[in-house]
C-alpha cells in the first residue's frame, strides 16, 4: 500500500500541492490527470523521494519512506521521469541491467541475469538488446527505460508521462505493457497521463488534481464525466461509449 | 567489445613505447644524470595523468556534461591568487619565506579548503542542481582571477616573472620531495576511492535515476567532489594549471572506448593523458627547445579540439 498524508509543497509563494492525502489502490493502475502546472509531476517526485516535501508524509507499506534505507526503498518503489537524455554508450541490455543495482550493487548474480532476460522478453526487447540507445527510435528507447524499471522488480512503479512524444502505436504498446504488469505481475502503477482517453481506457482509478488538491478520485468510469472534466480542464467534452469504456471528444472547435 | 580490448592494448603499448622512447632518446655522455632527470619528469607526468584523468572524467560524469573540466570550479584561480599573494607580500624573498614544500602543501590546503567552502555554501540546502554549484564556482573563480590580475599590476615587474613562472605548467623543475608527497597523496586517494567507482556508472544516468536506483545522491556527489578537489590540487600544486588538458583527453577516451564503465574509462583516460603529456613534453624539449612551455602546446591543441567538439555537437 502506498499512501500520502497531508503533503504540501510550495516554490516561493506559489503553492503547488496543498495538503494532499490519498491512498493508492494496490495492484491497480491509477492515473494522475489535470492541467499543466497542477503538481502531478511534483507529487510523483515527492512520492519517489526525488523531491522533499515541505509538509506531510509518504508511506510505503505502512512505513514512512524516510525510514527506509535508500537502497531498500528502491526494491519497493521505482520511478521513471519524462526526460531521459544521457550521453552514455549503453546498450539496451546494459541499461536494463542497471535496474538490478538495488539488489546487486553492480555485481550481477545468477538471479539478476535471469530477471534481466525475463524483462527483455516481457517487453519484447530481445532483438534490440545489443543495440546502443542512441541508435533507437524514441518509442524503442522509452520501452528500454521502462524495461529498466521493470527489471527493478518493485511493487510500486511510478511513471511520469511515459507517453510523451510517442506516436499512437507506441503509446498503446506502452499502455498494454502497463496493463500486463498489473494483471500478470500484480504491480501497483501510478502514472501521469495527459491523454484523457488513455487514462479512461487503461487505468482502473483516476486521481484528478486541481489547484494543488486532489479534487476528484475514483474509478476511471466515474471520473470520466462531462461535468468533472469541464471543471478540470475548462473546456467542454463530449463523451461517448465504446467497448464499455468512455471516449472523450474535446475537439469542439465548432461550438 | 573486441574493439575495446584492441584499443586498450593499442593505447597501453603506445604509453609504454612513448615512455621508453622519452627516457632513452639520445641519452648522451652523462646518461646517469639524464636518466634520473627524465625519470623525475616522467614520474610527475604519471601523477598529473592520473589526477587529470580521474578528476576530469568524474567531474564530467557528475555534471553529465562532457565539455566541462574541474577548472570551471575555480581551483586554478585559487592557486594563482595564492602564488600572486606570496610574491606580493614577500616580493623576491618569497622563496625564502615559503619554501617549495610549504608552498606545495599550502596550495593544496587552500584549494581543498576552497572546495569545502563552496560545497558548504550549497549543501545546507542539498543539491537540486549541480549547475548552481558550477555557477558559483565560476563566479568566484572570476573574482579571484581579477584579484590576482590586480595584485600582479602592483608588484615589481622583476618579481612578476616569479608569478609568471607559476602561471604556466612545467615539468622541467620537479622537486623530488614534492613528487614523493604528490605520489603519496595520489596513491591514498585512488586507493580509498576506487572501490566506489562503479557508483559513477549509476551517477552518470543523472540525479533522478541515481536516486531511483537507491544511491544516496548527495552523499556520493560530496564524496566524489572531495576526490576531485584533492586530485586537482595535487596536480596543480605540483606542476601548475593543466586542467584544460582534461577536456582533450577525456573526449579522446570517449571516442576510443565503447563503454559506459568508469572502471575502464578512467584508467584508459590516464593512459591517453600520459601519451599526450609525454608527446607534448618531447615536443617542448626537442622541437621547440624549451622556448615554448608545454601548457601553450596543450592549450593550443586542446583549444582546437574544443572548437571541433562545439561544431560537431548539435546540442550541448
């Protein structure tokens, strides 16, 4: 169980997060949605100790995240941020091997190697494993980074806009992997998404942020609602049903 | 991978050949003296190679920027200010007032102290951004440089030559005692820090990834910044400012090697530095007949290479 209690964060006078509390359902995908600048990424960074909050606490399995040793916490919780530009000569397999660092401290065991192979298979990266990252396309690179986090084999996986700059096919590919991670491996995934339809179709729960607070939280189908979305984004939505999921049309240029 | 081992073999043999060649090239009659003298210079070159390679590669990894060298933090400015101050205060008596060994140790203490002050300024809040650290170092460096220039204007022109002698790196007048101290400090530093070197592989992924993988980012940055400060001080105090060299050799090493592993990159970089320095020293001694200091040659070549890097890279 991952839970945040009374989290606040401000930059100067600007309050980004204002006394947020939330329990994230275990073994499910929860999407964080909201306009730009509502603190989604900040929240994710605080939950993953990349950023220190001004107030409040983060609990991972009923234990405060500051009470964990960093190396131990990274066996429970992992994060992937949106900008991953590094100038290293790394192959896909080497990158994925980094995911085992919390367990091996750089010296890979038999078990680590098995995990790495398994992950490469899981993310369909076997053929690319010896390619250098710089030679990959954006979608493949994103998948390789995701593989590193998967190899880390944590209960909780936090992803900050994993679909950024990906085309539709690669976006769907990533989201399908996330579904598989929760359904097959039982992972709890918290993901910041900008595309409301991906949130609607692939997540179990949605948490919507506005003005530094969690304004709405609930099952995806309950949150995807014309009034709520209008309140969140300030534009009107036209929602239809398809395959039991809600589809949002916000291309309302004409009205 | 096979490419890597071939290149490592190549650079190792090049290093050995250049060292042997430098030692035994036209020895002449008083060969014992010449050999001893050249051996000293070679030992100094080895010290500088190791410290420049280790400090530069580490620094570039911490900042995830490959066109920076630790000189941006203002270490060399501290060194120059100290040398200027000594001459300013004691004038031509400065050698008597502060002997070589004292000067060497004082330089190291000042540079490492400077680094500590710099980290203290920033670490109270924790490092969010390495670039803030660099920026403050850069600004302080410029301030100290200006101060040095000002003092240099005030001192007697004859005494200015003493300062000028310190401004350019030189391997020609190596003091045996200093060399021993430098070797000792270098050895201890490398011995103590080398087992942490794999952490650099993780730090190279950037702050967020390093923390995600369970590394204590601030603690490790601090650790390696101290290592950098000590290494840079030793080499600067021994031969003078040569940090620009780091830019040349580290990027050459990245070209040669196809790996992310710092436990390989750093030793190979030290070998590359060795070859460049021995070559440069050979040029100064036998082609330019000591009319041009080695740092001029290095800065000239390094400068050209730097421009090449800037032009070639699309993004910085």
